[in-house]
């Protein structure tokens, strides 16, 4: 596929008309956000889930890991598949399967059935994450991509905040199984939204031929391109830092600084607003700076926040306000980092947008899953382990960002 002209975005895209673009972006944002909702929305119900299915805490928490495994595998398979068969079949099929597996989760008689269904739910939910980015790449030219990914990133930043709140509110009136019933309904609504408002953005003459095997080989071809691999590595490292933050932040503020769950949720919410603000700022800043430059700047700022927290904790000891401030800097900067790296990778990987998106997403989740346990592994007496993991990952991400600029073609 050839890169669209950046001279006139109004002429290049039929989605310059605001109502049409708004409907499209809302559906794509829903597709991208339903998997984070499925990850976080039922977390408040884990104790009740464990009792209901006669298992222990680790058995209930395994359902989180099962879902993550499904997301990683699903992105690697469904991204290249959409390059071969088109975007709409994968999005509609994925949304309907997500609804079906959610129903199985809701009715699961044992934890084994639940965990198996969660793998399927993750695979199906991955379609929304990986293919929605490919749709954006298909429909918008290089000049428009920063603005679109900026908006999608801002909406996505709110999912981790809204999901536990929505799940907690729902659990006040109904048992945990209804959380999955709500997710099933969301899957059906997304399938309808795709059917009505998301066009087939990848026409037959642009598709890969040769079946699924050829589609999967497209990942190998994308991996052989340094210009694409460097932003993929940058996102994987940056995403690992965010997973470490998610794994450690509640523990730090509740168990170390003794904040109540409500106050720690406030801290988490303010940081998420900072992340959303960074995403929105990216769309404006690209008018004056290149995505590559913004990627490096945001990487340096994010690393500085985590490194400052580690240094303060190692010397004088960090107070709660200082810890919060350092984390706010890092997470807000990552709000700028995320849409920048997505823009760069998807723009450079236009020949196979689905395969490129699959590499981005699977790398982010895979390295994130590996980084999360390290926070607890190195001790629970201070914020230092979380800060150390974040600083290390963000340093590597910034180095990858610098390499991304050097491999620009």
C-alpha cells in the first residue's frame, strides 16, 4: 500500500466531516477500550468470584493471566489475518466472539471453565485493539494520524480508571457474573457499531494473498525493517514501565503511605487525567515538532520522573506528595509517548498495517506481563522497587526512541 499524500487531509479522507468521523472514532475507541474494561472491571469482584467457584485467591487471579495470554496470542494472529481478509470480518467476528466468551464466563460453573473462557475472550478482544489501529492507518494520511491517535489515546487513558469504578458500582447491586453479562452486551453493541459505521478500509486489491500462512509471514517481513522495529521496542519498554506502575501504585499508596482505597483511587485517577492530557497535547504539538522528536522528549521526561523518585527514595526517603508528583510526571509524559510511537510505527508499516499493529500490541503486553512481577519480587518496604523497574524500562524505551529517529527512512 502506498502512503497517502499529506498535502490535503481534507481531500484525502472522507472522514474529515465531523459527525462521520466522530461515529467512527467512538466505535474504534470502544473496540480499543473493551479489553482494558474486561481486565479491570471485575477486579473488585475477585474475592466473591473465588468463594463462588470454590477456589483461592491465586486461582481467581489466574483468570487475569489467562486473559492476558489470549490478548497477546490474538494480536499476533488477528492483525496479519486482517491484512489478508479485510478489517470488517475480523472486527465483527471478534466482537461477537468476545460477547460469546463473556457469556461463558458469566455462566462458568468452575474456575477451570472460567479461565479457559477468559483465554478465548482475550483472543477475541485482541481484534479490537490490533485491527482498530490498522483501520486508522488505512483511512488517514500521515498528516492526520497524529490527531487521530491522540484522541484515541486520550479516550483509552480513561478505561483503567472507569473500569474498576463501573465494576464496583455494578457489584453493589448484582453478583459478579453480571459484570461479564455487561461485557457480552458491549461486544454485541460493538459488532453493531462496526457493521453500521466502520467501513471496509482494506479493499481486496490491497490485501495479502496466500492465506493465513502468508499473513503470518508478514510479521517476519515487518520485523526485518529496523524503521518499524525500533518504535515497536520503544513501546514494549514504555508499556512495561506502565505495567510496573499499575502493579505497584495501589500497594505503594495504601500499604506504605496508608491512604484509604478512596484516596488511592483519587491518586490513580489524577494520574490518568495527566496521561489523557498528554495524549491530547500530542495532537497539538505535532504542528510544531515531528513525532520522532516528541517521542524522545516524552521518553526523557517519563524517565526523569521515575529516576527522580528512585534517587529521592535512595537518599532522603520520599514522602507521599513527592512520590505522587514523580509518578504524575512519568505517567503524563507517557500519555505523549504512546500516540507518538503508534503514529511512527503505523506510518512506517503501511505495507502491512495489521502485522505492524500486532507487533506493537503483543510486544507491549508481553514485556508488560514480564515486568509486573518484578515490582513485588524486589521487596515491599518502599516505592524504590517500582521506581527502579520503571526507570530501567523507560531508559531502554528512550534509547529505542533515539534509535527510532536514526532509523527514519
